[in-house]
């Protein structure tokens, strides 16, 4: 399940617009497998149409989902 091409363009445009307002900004590719918690937070936040600011800990829903994923039976 992905987002439409128009929505992708909107998001990319917003990223570029915001990045021009800061002194130093760098983008790097990180595979999802190397950053699963961040991916979970991003996808769940988009699904819930929320805006969050991370301070201290990850949102409870992300921690719960991560715990459920780690309990899966082996392949």
C-alpha cells in the first residue's frame, strides 16, 4: 500500500521548501531494515494523520508494534 504520485510530489516539495530554511541539511538513504522503528513511527503516524514531535521515547503504538513483530515465529 503506497501513496499516490501526487502526494509523493507534495511531500517532496514540502521537504525541499523546509530544508531551504535551515543552515545545514543533509539527506541520506537508510534501508528500512536498518531503521525499523523510525519506519514504524512514520507509517503509523501517516495512517493516523497525526503530527508528532519525538521527545524522550517513541510513541506507545510504535513500541507495541515493534514488540509484536519481535515475537513472530521463526521462518
